[in-house]
C-alpha cells in the first residue's frame, strides 16, 4: 500500500470492517512508512470537520441546510476511517488519546469498534499492552464506555495483549456487564483475577446484602438464583461475586482457608466504607469455625490495630469466642490489644476492656501483662473509657494492693483530672498535677509572669492604629483580672493580605501552558482558573512554539466550558461567527421576559426572579464576566485582567488594582463593566491610602468611582445614575455590611438585599432534613432555614449587581444544595469582604449533612471557607454554620468546623459567650445529638488551656439555657466536669441553678451534683494561663500585619 492509496482508502467511505481488512496483510515495515501519511490524513480530516461544524448555529442545528448536514456526515465517516488507519499503521505516540474520538461514534450499525478490534487482532502491535494499560490507568476517563471487559478478554484470547496489569482491569472484573460475562464458564480462566478482587478497590462486595436477606442453602447449592428462591430487591441477592465465592468454597472448588485469609487481609487495603461493609458481611456469611479462627488467629489479632471500628469489632468477636473456648493465646492478645484504644469510637474499646476483665478474672497472673493496655485506655479521648479502665484497675488493686501502678500513672498523660486522683491514690503518690493542668498554688509561676510582662512590652511597640484596628486595647485590663480579651471584631479597614497567600501571576508562555494543562486536567481552584485567564490576556500575543503541547491542550478543551473556549481561542482563534455565538450564549444567561399573553402578571414576576437567580447561582467569577473576557481575546486586546485576584480568597491588592488601570489605559483597552465591578468588590483594605494617591491620575467617572472605593471623598450625584451599579460596587467595597445612605441620589431600590440596604440573615434551626425514598434511593431535602431581609425579587441582578444576586440565591425554595460546577464551590471569592451569602448556602448544605454523611466534601469545604479567614470576624451566620457542621454526620464538615474553632480560639475570633448563646439557641429545638457535639469539642480542648476555658464557657452557656435536662445531657456534663477540674473553676450561677434542681440517681444526676459541688480556686493558674495565651494569640496577628505593612512600605521606597 502506498501513501496515495492510503489517502484514497480513507476517503473511500467504505464500511469499517471492509476498511480494516485492507490492512490485514501489511508487514510492520510497510506500516511504519505509512504512519506519517495516516497522521496527515487525521489532521486534515479533523480540520475539515471543524470547518463544517463552525458553520452550524448551535441553537438551531436541526434546521440547518440539509446539504451542510450531509457534508458533516460524510466528513465524520472520513475522519473515523482516518483514525482507524492510524491504529493500523501508527506507533503508540500517535494513538495515545485517539480512543476519545473513536468513542464519539454513536451509530450502532457502523461497526467501528469491531473494525478497531479486528485491526489490532490482525496487526498484534508491540505497543498493545502499553496502550491498554495506559488507557485503563487514566484517571477520570470513561474507559469502560470505550473498551469493555469482554473486549479485553477477546484481545487476550487472540494473543494481542497479555493480562493487563492495571488495577482498573480488576475493577472491570469486579463489576462486569452481566450480559457480556458468563461467570460459570470463566471461573477457572479467571483464577488470578478472583484473588485480586480482595486486593483492589472494586464493586465486587459493595452491594453484598445483609445476612437476613440471604438464603444460605440456595447460595451454597447454586451460583445463580433458583426458581423457588425468595426474591429480594437487591442487585446481588441472586448472584454476583459474593455468592460465587461462597458457592465455590462450599463446593470445595476454592480453598476456604485461603478465602478467609484473603478476606482478613482485605481490611488492610484502605478500602472505602461500602467495600468494607460488604467484606464484613461476606466474612459473617463464611462463618468461620473455632478451628478456622485458631488457624488465622494471628491475622485476627493484627486487626485489633485496624483504624476501622467495625473491623476491630469483628476481630474482638472472633477472639472472644476463642477466650470462651479456652483456646486464646492470651500473651499474644495482650500484646496487640492496646491498638484498640487508638480508635475514636467507644464501643470497641469498651468490648476490649470487658474481654480483658474476663481474662484476668480467671487468670490474675495476666494483670501485669495487661497494664500497657490499661494505660492506653486511660489515654482514650472518651471519659467513659477512662472511667471503665479506672474501675477495672480499682478491682485489681483491691484484690492485690501490691500491684505497682506507678508506670501507669506516669504514662497516662491524657487522663481526666477526676480519674487521675483515683489513680494517684492507688499508685500511692501525692497529687501532683501535670504541668499543662496548672497548680493549686497561689504563686504565679515565673514563666507566666515573664510572658505577661512581654505582652505589655510588645503592645507598647505596636503603632496605635494597629492596636485599634486589631482590637488590642482591652488586653491590659483583661490580663489584670485574668480575663480573656474582648472578642476580635475589627473595623472594615483592618488589613487582611498578611493572612492570605499571594497569587503569583504567570510569567511566560511555558508556564501558561503548564497551568492551563493542570486546569483542564481537573484543578478545583477558582484562583487557578482566573490566573490562567489573566495569563492568556497578558501573554496571548506571544508566539506558540511547542506545537505538540498545543495540540494536547486543544484536544483537552472539549467539554471544559468557558475556560476551554478561552484556551481554544488563544491557541486557535475561532471563526467570527462561532465566537459571536459563544459571547451571545453567555449574555443570554440573563433572563428574558416571558410572554404576557400566556402567563399572569404575578407569575411573570416570579418567573423573571427565578430565572435571574438561577442564572447566577452556579456562576464562577470567570463565568460572570465571560463575555467581556472572551470579547477582549477576540479583539486581541492584550493586557491584565483587572479583577484577577492577587491573593487567595479573591482579594486584590489595591495598589496593584490601580496600576492595572493605568496600564490598561495606556494600552487603549476599555475596561469592561463587569471586570470593573468584580475588581472593586475584591479590594483589600491594605495600603488603600497609597493606592488612593496613585488613583488621582485616573480621569473621568472611572477615576471618581475608583477613588470613592479607596476611601476618597468624591460621592456620587444624581448625574451618575447611569453608572449606579459601579458606584454600588465601590460603596460595598468600603462598607461591605452597612446601609449605604450616601447612594440615595442614584435611585437604587432600597428593598434589594445587599444593594443600598444591607442584607440581614437569620438562621432558622427548626428546619431539619427530611428523607424521601425514591425507588431504592433515599433523598434528603430541607426547607428554608435562612431568612433574608429585605427580600425583593429583582430580575436584572445577575449581571449588574453581584452582591444582590448572591443574597437572592437564598430566596429559592428549595434552595439548591447541589452545584455540579466544581469551580463554583468558593463563591465567596466574588465578594470576600462579606461572606454571609456564602455561609447562608453553607447552612442549607449543613442541614442536609445533619443525617447524610455522603455529601461532596469539596463543596462543603468551599462553602465553609470563610470560617478560615483569619483576619475577618465571625458573623452570627458564621457561628451558626460552625455549630451545624460540628454536630452533623458529615465527617469532612465536622473536621472543617472543628479546625476552624481551634484556629478561632487561638486568634480571638471565637468568643465563648457568643458561641455559647448561638449553640444554646440551635440546641433549644431538641434535635441536636449532644454526643456528636462533645466528640467535636473534645478534639478542640486537647489543643490548649485556652481552648479548655473557651469551651468551658460555651458549655456553661448551654447548660444555663436548659429548662429540662436533655436525655443525652450527660455527654455535656461529663466533659464539663473534666474541664472545670482541669481549670480549677466552677459553674456560673445560672448554670448552677439549672443543675441544682436535677433529681435522681442516674449518670446525669451524679454528674450534675458533682458539678454543683465544684468551687473555683481563688488564684487558678490555668485561668491565668488561658488569659495569657489569648493575649499572645491576638498580639501575633497584630505583629504579623505590622510586619507585612512595613515590608511592603520598604519595597515601595527602597
């Protein structure tokens, strides 16, 4: 075959299988000579196809000229044959990503895939193994849509490839298409794959049914459901890998001992919970006998160190059986059992202590060997476990007073104060509190005195205005009275840039390539997106030199929305008609009025409002200004993106902002309205006076608006009504949360939230999630849990007034709690100075998370991002979001809010009184699970004495709010006993009054009496230490800000 014959063949329009047959007898030397021609044909056919597609109007494709459609069909077939030719003659470097184009063939009669497989089978290329494994290994690729398991088996059978080494091949085995895979006939052939199912995270065991739904007799007698077998609505009750494994072991086809060993080993693979649950059920289905447990006893013992509570429970149950049968290797068990107490749950440590108790009852000689386990139990985070361990040690000590517990006392550093006293008495030592628990001595340790003196010196060294804006002026009086400083509630001019990471602009085209590729490969950062857009606008005029990388980027732009279109326009400018269509499509996100002859007037208003809010709710900062950015790129207006953030969180350095305006003016580039508004809303408070001086040179209305945003005195007049949206953004930049009476001349509607009237948010904790079953799935929904005032619904806010549009999203019922756009998750980066609209959406997500653990962790993290803004105060909505996250079932939300509380306590944003009042209000509705609350707070109090004091105040406010002792209130009381004992402190009169009325003899009543009996030490060292820690945390912020501003001032005036 010659190159010309290859070109003619690709343009022949032959059926794919006939086309494939033409390559059957070619040798590798001939194929190699044809590879360059095949690549040329692919490139030319793809270019021709794109040219035809550019003529289509995307909105009315079905009404185009039939002749144009016919041309598209012909050219698509030509391109498809060209791709097949590259597999027939090309090397691996040319075929790496071509499966993407091949799988676009949706015609079931074309036989393209069959032709592709025939080409591989005839050729047997030396790169086939590498290609298949690389295809399977691609993260995020839907490889199963292109190359299914049965096709891979065909390639293996025909000798084209060896067994793939990719784990994704095993995942195919774990969940094959049943219509294409005969398990019975292939079990022997798949002997290797069977055991790998226990080593790779597959779906093989994910839907293993509960044992109550399984008929063991049917499963052990048949691999598939029998006619008389009860039908259960579960996909695996009638078959699948669990049943197959069980059947094969019962029929002695598979080694049962190896099956048990494989199951136990699988628990160390780090599989997700659904897989672990299935394996646990499968183990119970196998029901190992005592003899089998003895044979695998070492494996069961090792599982005592597993991090998953249910797995540890399985091991304890099995080993408990051996203990009852008097077959347990006790010394080996006692060596391993301390690992049980490293997990956070209480059930498994309690079971381990019970098993230790049973062992030592019948063998007192084992008590000494059990002491390491008892020590780890005493260091467990839950007081219940510590109490059970102390009780067991007390029994041992009563039986044998000579038992030496000194080493236990020394190692039990995390034991609660009330349990430490009991342990000290048994160990025969005098009460000597740990250093971090303070002292009952009236004398203040010298190190605390020195630290307090240093605080006063550091305060005096700071500029007065820094002390004022960072809320330090109350520290001297607070220290004198061992009180905590006033809460950190800074003025709007408090600098923020020292507490966030700078974003370095892209410097050259090579760096731009790399950043764009990372973004297209799946970066979740809004900042990465805007950084690339800014790089394209600044560097897009520079020549492209790396053609191979350019081609890769172009292929990856498909399906990547706005950013994909911008990158494509940069690398390969689109025809004018298509570019205009894309810009028009972006502008059409704004609502168009419905037909008045069809819908009533009230309904029209509702539809306009709903459409307006819906058009904004998923917008990223890029999507909001997309048409302006794309228009600049089409017009080749190369210069900086004015609204691109200079620091994480969406912040822009005001001096950089003004410099960008000067540069764009010099370049003759008109600044777009949305780009200007987006930049104004992101201006940081830092260095505004310097930026204002530089802004004096900006002429016209633009200069007046910018100077006003930076604190200038030029106010708008009635003549500025045509630029009311820009003036509103400037005013919200300087006053993010207050009413804007100075804009009264602009005729802006005062009933719009966060327009000229500040939005007021109120959390309604009575709205809790409701579950609804749809088929086999459970869906959770929640009503309106945040009220916003004012609440006028306006149609044109999406493009003009983003502060209003963001507040308006909460008007929808139900508020959307799912945002498919991964880049939308940090929406607060549009308006970083006021994050309440973002936190309002977070509260809806967190309401769902109260009972649903499987929410998108990235989404929750993005919405809760404002809790980590270290130089901004927590609003009432932020405090509500913090507690809603901490008491929910969603582990990422619990971790985020717990970390935020730890950070907030250390730097002063967390005030115990305010947080306690918010918590009391939310808890007053009775749905809160207090064990979840105390689990989260225990993580917090471990971090410092200051954390103990703040959490103690929070719990005191909560206890004081109770009218009736909650059913699970003992969790709160137990933690409060530990805190007050450690702090040498007491309840407030309000909390004492509540608990003094508690009657009974239960656990909660005993704790209440214990708390009421506690009295504060007149000169508590821990209380003083907490006050000093609080002051040091506040000072650290102020010194960081002062240091940053001095450095920036030095860089401006070297």
